[in-house]
């Protein structure tokens, strides 16, 4: 297992057994796919005991989503995102399964679920029931549209939330079809981060009062929260920002440009001084004169002309040369990296941004490393996605103190 960041801590006297910030916290992850469960993975990286509750027959549908692996119960997506958890199988549709679940709730700190609102209530496991079992429980509820409002029962996925929350409208080129932002479920990741913040806040409140609470995260609201001044601009001035492609309506040049060797760089000139530096890198300092394009207003008024000059200049040299010229002139510039570029990049490798974990039955799997980076208690990846039910017996025996005979009976009745 590659633990680049932990290894750096080892050099300063730490080791892989260093106590972590979330040690002693038990989290029940009842969610599926990503929105919410990603928050549980983050806490698992920092020491929480995360019990992933799954149906005995098939488990989380994410086990079958994405690129297959040699392990029949897990795709690469599941291995990557279900890290640092233990899998416990329980059929919550059976009364005995619900009884065991409530016993786990009594011994836990946090519950994460992402079903449609009212689903838990239909299973007789709504907040009132859970709070009675454990008054200090913190419950994160993630859904597409939130727990209230006329749309609360609609299916919610990141792709839909991107559209409904206003992000997709702004993704793409002017006059063309809105595109999927990044082709990844950004809304799920963002919602999980807000959920993780909510859990920390709620645990802090519980420390003071002994009382738990519910955290209601709607994926569309997480997406909407990232749209900077768009709401204010419309509310005050009636401005509807349209799709801008790779550019920005507030700055120019500010976009992606193709190099001679058919690669891409990102250049951002948000101030007059930055444009002056770019003009120097282009060996055309006259472009930054006040009566030319040295003033932001002039550049914006001549957006196409300025962009065309930068397009031609970038296309005249290979990417490494354009990067050198820009960086020498202190122009904000970066490579538009493919994943192949990232694997070869010195900065990614030096910071340990990639972690390689040996997964039994699969081999070495490379995943994004732990974030955030803490100087004294860095998180660690103790496993990637668990095998279905890998901890069921241990949890029922050690935590709930069931006998081997009782566990066998539960298996025979398909409760676990």
C-alpha cells in the first residue's frame, strides 16, 4: 500500500498507528453510490469506524457501476470511493434486520443515508425512532431536492442536480447544447463535503449539549451554492449569464489554448498587470499600452481580437515552450492535463496526490490520496472498497454480542 503522505509523517517521528482525529467515532453508512457515502469515506480516512450497511444479496449498486475488476463484487469506482469502510449485510425490510440496525444505532455516533425522503419513515426508522434509540445521534440526510418542498420525493442524481441547480446552463459554448460539467458527479462530491461539515458542526453541538440533530443536504442546493455572483447579478440587474465556453465574461484572455504539438494550456489574465506580463512573454509589449489593450475595458471590448492573437501565439510553439515563456514572465498558466499527464507529473508525485493500494484479488489500484493534509495527524487509506459483508460476523459478534448460533440463524433466514 502506498502511503506517501503518511510516510512523510513517519520521517518526523509519526507512524501508521498515530491516533487520528476521528478515532472513537462510529459512523453507519446506509447510503448508496456517492452523495453522502463519500463523506463517510473521508471520516474513515481520519480514523472513524465506518460500517457500510448493505443488502445481503447484492449490496450497494455502485459495486456494479464503472470499470470492472477481477473481484466480482467491486468495480474500480466502488473500490475508489468506498475506501476505509467495513461492510455489514442487513436486510432492513425484515423486522429482525431493523432490530439489529437499531442496536447498531445505539452504539454509533453518526448515520448517513441518501434515500428519497420518507423512505426511512416507511421502514419505521424515521428520525423520531432513531432519536429515541440514541438521543445523541447525528443524522445526515442527502437527497436530490431536500427533505422538504414540493419536489422532495423526486429522484435525485448529480446530473439532474447540475441542471436544476443552474450549473449545467452555464457549461458549454455560446448558443450550443449545455454540457455535463466535467462528466463526473460533482454535485455528489460537493454535497458530501457540505455533509461532512454539517456532521462536524453537529458533533461539536452534541459535545456541548448531548443532543444530536438532523442535517438536511439537497444536492441541487450544494450545486447552486457554487455559482458565485450569478444570483446577485440577476436579482439586482436582471443579468442572465450565458454559456461562455472556456472563457470568462469578466476577463480576457482567459481560457484554454491549443499548442503546436496538439496539447492545451490554460491562461488566466484577470488584471492589467497580468496582461502586461503576457504581452512580454509574447514579445509584443506594445499590446499592453494604455491606448491598445493594456486596459481591461479595452480588452473586453476587443475580446475576439485579443483571443485570436493569443491563439496564434500559443499555436506557434509546443506546450513545454509556451509554459516556459509564461512561467518566466509570471503569467498564470497551467497544463490542461489528461490523466496520463497527471501520472507523469512531478508535482503530483512529489506531493503524494496519487496513492497506490494493493487490493487482494485485484492488484495495485491507484486512487486520489487523502484530503485535507494535516501536519500532525495525516489521514491514511487502510483499505479500498470492502468485500460484501466482510465485517458482518465480526460486528454482530463483537459489537452486538450475538452468539455464533444466532449469527448462523440470521444467515439461514437471509437477514444477513
